[in-house]
């Protein structure tokens, strides 16, 4: 039993079963024992590898995406450049290097990184050595500006780690899935709530008649965050790029999963020691953002987005200048764009002020 597990078990004993969202939030973000509070989640010594760690090309192309938006915004004198969950700082470092083609962008940009993990903050500071970056604990803290300036938000594999509620179709109808604790087995378990909870109202009408045993997930925290981002974009202009794995339409399915040491792990075992994620429901994000008056484009697959930004050409140029790394560059390219790897599982969604046309997206693909 982990220290966090013991704390959650005591909480359940005192107050009854907790929601899946509460369990996930504690497992990931508890300030003392949460997974993201102090652990090193990335790389070979961590639990997973993200696209920026696979190749510099990923961050470089996003840097060019940002420069294009900056110029569409009229090259403002000040710009808030916010990254949610910056990992080791690799994406921002590569983004910044590519953005050197536009000195005005680098002069205007005020870098703000949203990160709660002190270990990762130190790695980010090292990766961005020499840059006047600032660190914040939340988007709400990062967004305020002392002057009227637009913003660009980058969120790579951030929304998948936000807590989700799970609903289960039972013989009595939809019920929220809860987490209980069995003192005899010293183990957590899933159980349906005996009565409907307010979150049951989140079931889309098209899915209410799903067969018994079906699971539906809804991310209330993700929806609240995208509304915050969209409202700030609507008020100040700018755009956000959401990069994550998930589905384009709301659907039935249990996507909750845990990873530890690059292997799948029991979601309820060892809370605080494993990464827990769920697939992003892009349709819900789009509806929530569009309600704030912004325009959403996509989602498109990561492969489609990167190809439109010229990743094949960039790989070719890198191979020419670094022939000794040609095979490594080719392998990285295929990991990023192949359908049986990251190419179709990961998707890109642009949330932008209505006059902007973010590159990488078909202008016809909008709400």
C-alpha cells in the first residue's frame, strides 16, 4: 500500500466511495504523494516518451506554426506564449530555435510554463537556459497580462491527464462509477453508485440507450479549462493548439489506463506511482470552446498536421546536413507519422480567434 493509497483508503472508510475523477486527481496531483508532484515521468527512466522527445522536428514545426500565427496577428509588440505541461522543456526549446527565423516573434514573446513538478521545472530551466521564462501552477495564473497582448497556448499530452468521471450503464440505468476499498484484500475496486448522481446528466442523448455494461467518460475539468482558454482567446485574440490522443466524436468506451515503467499497470493499484490517463473527447472540447465564440479547426491526425507543415522535407534536410544520423531521423519520422504508431492515434485541435487561419488545418474543417 502506497502512502497515498493508505490516505485514500482512510478517506473512503470515513466518507464512502469516491468518484473515479477524485481518485485520478489524487493519484496524479496530490501535493505530497501525487504522481506529477515529484516523480520523473518522462524518458527511459520514466514511464512514457512524448513526441518532442522523439525528434526535434516536432517542436520545430510547432515553432513555425506559432510564427505564422504571430504574423497573422499583425506582429504585435507583446505576445503571451503559454505551454501547459512542458515536460523536460524540449518542445519549447525546439520551438524557440525554429522561431529564430522571426526575430520580432522572439522579441515579443513572453514565455510562461504551467508546471507543478519541481523536478521537471529544473529540467525546463536548464533546457531554456538564457530565456526569460516564467513558471506558473495553472493556466489561470499564466494567462493574466499587464498589457493588452494576444496569446498562443500549446498543450501537448496535457488534457489526457485531467481527471475524468466514468458512468456505467446498469440494469437500473446510468450510474456513476465509484472507487471503493476492500480492507480484507487491501485493494481498491470499482462499483456503481446506487443512485444517479448529477454527472449522469452528462450522457449525450445519442448514447443513453447504450447496452448494459457500457462505460462513458466525461472530463469536467478538461471542459472547464478549454472554456478558460477560449474565453481568453476571445478577449485578447490568439490561438491554442491541443495535441493529444483521443476520439473525434463522443463515444462509449473505457479508456482509463495506467502506465508504470513503460508497461500497462492496474489503474487502481499503487496510486501515486503510475501515470493515469484517459482518451480526450475532442467533440466535447469543441462544443465547450465554440460556446465562447472562438472557432475550432480539426481535429486532424498528427500525421496529417505534420505533413502539411512539411515534416518530410524537414527530415530530408536534416538527413542531408547530418548523414550520420539519417537512419535515426527516418525512424523518428515514422514514429511520428505512421498509422501504427503515433500518426493517427494522436490528433491536433486548433482553437482560435475567428479571423485566424492556423496552418496545418483544412479551412473547411471547422465547427
